C-alpha cells in the first residue's frame, strides 16, 4: 500500500509541468556494520556504535573538531537521536578523510548515518504504475499561501542551534552545490536543501534517499543510478536523482515553485488528511510543533520531526544574504 505520508516523487510532475549488507573490517561492533538499515535503531545502540567509531577515530590519531569538543553532548534518547547523531556522524566522516588509517571510520559512519536518516525520515516509498493526481493541488492554488507562510516563518528558539548547524552545512558545501547546479541549471540552495533532507548532508550517500554510495540504492527508488561509477561519484548519482525526480529542465525557480516542488517531493499526505503543515517544509518553525508519519507509515500526532524544514533553511539563507531576494 502506498505510504499516506508521501506520493511517488514523479506524481506531481505529470500534473505540474545493491547488496543487502556491507561488512567493513574493524569498523564497528563485532567488526561489522551489517544491520538492515530499515531495522529499528535504539538510542542505546546508536550511542554504543557512535562511541565505537569515535574511539577508533581517536586511535587513528584524528583530532576532534573544536566545535564538538567544546559542546556538552546530551544523552541520546528517542526524541533527540537524529539531532544528536547526525552532526557527530558527519564530523566523523569528515575527520576520516584526514588520515589513511581511518577510512573504515568514515565508511562505518556513512552506513550508520544512512540508517539513522532512514529511521528519522519514517517512510518506505512504494513505486506505483503511474501518477496519483487525486489530491495534488496546483501551484497557482498554493502560491499565496506559500508566500504568506514563508514571510511569517520564525524559528522556534529551542531549535536556533540546529537551524544554524544546517545552514552552516549548506554554506560549507556551497561551492560543490554550485558546480553541480551550474551543470544542471538548478539553484545551488535547492540542491543543498534536498541533500539535507534526503541524505542528511552525506556526500557518501546517494541524493535519491541517503543510501550509501558503496552500492546502488537499495531503498526506493531502487537500483539507482542505472549507469554509474561507484563508490565515490556523488555528482553523477546526484544528477541521476535530480533527473529521476523531474527537476532537470525546469525554468520556474521562484520561491513558490520551490516550496511546491519540495512539498510534492515529500507528498501531499498532510494536506490530504487536514493535518498540521508538513514538517518537510516547516519543521523547527512556529508553523509546526508536532505530528509526523512514523517509520511504519502511520501518522503519530505526538511524534516530532527532528529534521529542519526546507522552507526554514531557505528563509535563514535569504535573511543572511546567502540567497538573493526571491
């Protein structure tokens, strides 16, 4: 059955113009990261595996990032697992690039981040035989709403740090997004925000869904890219993702069109059922407090998204002058 939280990414376009496991010697607990990335990851398991990777990074002589060294790390719980785990895993991946002895640390961190991302994302997209246009509103119908909500959008105080981290990540990789964007004629920030939400900023993961680059995607969309040179060609895989989802060749990159594409990309389930505004756009803002589709595809009114919404990231980039007026 199609997940109610999401329609196939190709659905709105019609209306709007590998291996199962990987073993990495010595990288993790019992010498392997072989868990199914769709299996539940408990807070204690995440903490244990993070600690193992961080210990291996120290053993390899990699210095800890000053920003993380100076922060008091919170105890990992179900409510903050992604917020706490994602930056630490990204930092481990970056540190692993500094030493020849630490490649397995980066690989293990990439696998764990992919699994954590899938758990936070909370869906398993089912491919369909064709577009589902039953509940897809038109862009013209939503333009005024998008503009009004975007202009009124404010970051919740408790998420100021998390939003700043996301925006910092976008700035850090801006040159890479710009190079790709120049080739495909897509704004760098649109690509960067997709990278944040679909792959947790991992350049060791496919832009399609965050699956690790050591193999073609195993989650929906499966076996992408069909033509590809693994394991480190992020750019060509990203082009395939942007093409697969119909973003290549688009000419309207107005604010409203981008918000429409992001919401359609994630699905119309929140609108279809009259629930709170989609966290894919508005999480960490005053427009959204709680309510999310869980990992089993069922809506949980008490569940809170731990990912920063696309509109929130764009609003912060715009306010800081990183993006020209839209």
